[in-house]
């Protein structure tokens, strides 16, 4: 469910349906609480992505948790995805150093993807 929600949220965001993306992500986040951690992390990433535009202060906590949680075991593409959304959120607030730190925190994933 977490990965399906992640794909659906991404699609909803791309067509400008931020509120529907948030509702979908919140539902998936709550439903995956008892699931294996990787599925719940995917739902957490979906919720962080959905909140960037609507509730940026909430989004940062979710995206930061995903960055920490996806390092072991390494899910390179999801780690990079979380870092990019967190960096975008911080850039929108004018926090260039924070955006840089988000991308640096994803270095293991970005390095893996570059191989």
C-alpha cells in the first residue's frame, strides 16, 4: 500500500491535485503503521511530498524521518526522492544551506544511483 500510495501521490501532485494527494497520503500513512518498515516509509515519503505545498512545516518532519530511515537498508532512489523534496521545501523558504544539507544527506543514495 505504501508504494502504491507513493506512485498515486506523485501523479496527483503532477496534475495539480495537492489536496487529493494529501488525503491519499494521510490515509496510506495511517493504514501502514503496522506494516513492515519499508512500506510505512514509502507512505511517509508520500505524505511528506504531499505536504510540501500545503503544509511545509509538517512536511519537513516527514521528509527528514524518511532520509534517516531509508539509509539502512539503502533504498537509493527513494532516498534521493526524499532529499530532493526536502531541498525544494527549504529553498522555497530561502534556506540554501538547509537545502544543501538535505542533498548532502542523500549522498549514499545519489552515489548508488550514479553507478
